[in-house]
C-alpha cells in the first residue's frame, strides 16, 4: 500500500519579547509555573501534565519524565512515554527550580499541575490548550499550539549553542537525526 502524503504543521516560535509577555500574563492567569517549566525543558504537553512531585529532586533539580497523560475515547489515561528515549531525566535551571520550590508550597496534590475540578488527577490536555490560547491573546502574542512551546525551547537552545545530541536527549528523541530533521 502507498503511504499517505503528510503535510507537517508549520512550526511557530515565540520571540524573546513574546515569551516575556506570555510569562507575565501567565503569572496573572495562574499558569506561570507550567508554562515556564515547558519553555525551560521542551517537554511535550502530556509529559508536563503527567509530572508528579516525586519526579523532581528538589535538591539537585533532576526531573524524571516517566509518563504522559492523554485522552483515549474521552477518558484521561496515564501511560509511559511514546518511546524508550521518552523516559529521561532533565536537569532544571536553578531559577526554574526555585520557582517550582515556591509553587510546591501551595499545591496539595501528588500532581505538579493538578486538575482544579477532579480530585487526584492532573489537568487535562484540552484545558491547558484552552488556557494557553487565552493567555496568548491577553498577552498580545501570535496564536501558537502548545507544541510550539517545545519548538521555541529547541530553537532557542540551538541558537544559544546547545549541541544537537544534548538537545535530542532533552527532547526525548530516539536519535539526534530526528532533532536535526526537525530543527535545521
């Protein structure tokens, strides 16, 4: 059989000024820590939402990515990352770690980003997508997908001299070739 022709969605990246406006607005809208963490790590939306406090070493800043949250037939499901390379440890920059330490004091859940409506569950991917769109609009930023925050992280990392192999490991790509295909 013939493989279908795919048309990948256009990658959109925020500028430094847009990132600042986004984070200022996110602070006002109560979504600062989630968006800051994503911009600092490039995690996929489902990976960020599946984070639990036990995944973060508050002393060293080591963050283990071991699961993802996604919807299957309308139900929220927690499962392992989509590839073996998706299981990884990411070291957080000290300023991001300090923000998460302060944030943890106000959270009484095992989930880093708990659902505001369903007890002992993470936020849903759809809710986060909608919140991002509201924050982007209020901040006067261009409309992007949540996944474009990952592209923003990767692009800025390469522009600031991070080597492709390190970036590939942080993003959870199976090989550096995948990273090169997407970002060069």
